[in-house]
C-alpha cells in the first residue's frame, strides 16, 4: 500500500516537473534559435542584447507563468514569485548572450535541447 502511494506521489511530482521543464525547454530553444540566426547574420553584440531582451515573448510568458505558479505553491508572495521568475528567465537570456559574444566571430551555433 505504501509503495502504491509513493509511486503515485512520484508520478504526480514528475508530471508537475515536466510542465515546467517543457516550458523551460521551449523558451531556451527559442533563445537558441534567436542566437543561431544572429550568428548567421553576424549581428553586433549590442544589437543581439536588444534582440534577446525582446525575443520569444510567447515562450517567455509561458515559462514565467509556470514559474510564478510554482513559487506561489511553495508559499512565496506574489512579489517574491515574480522576482524569482524574472531572475530565472534572465539567467537563460544572460547565458545565451554570453554564448553569442563568444560565437559570433567564429560562427559557432548552439544546439537546441531535445
């Protein structure tokens, strides 16, 4: 009986994590596509920063929404949850911008997550 309950709880945790991971991957992959297009175009680093700040609005909003809901479920205030979500999104953006700055000269592209 305990095994069945533990299995059910783990399954539910996996499903919840999958939605967040799916949203994160969608946003990250969209940012990677933005990176790769900018590398191909040989965009300037300053132009890419502007592009990256506005890129992937649908995926960004979906990921932020699920992050906020998750944080709220742990008892965070709305302001704390928004701040956390904004920081998590910015870490992805910053990572892609750093990669762009390294890759633009040699034309290297990032590989999307599967």
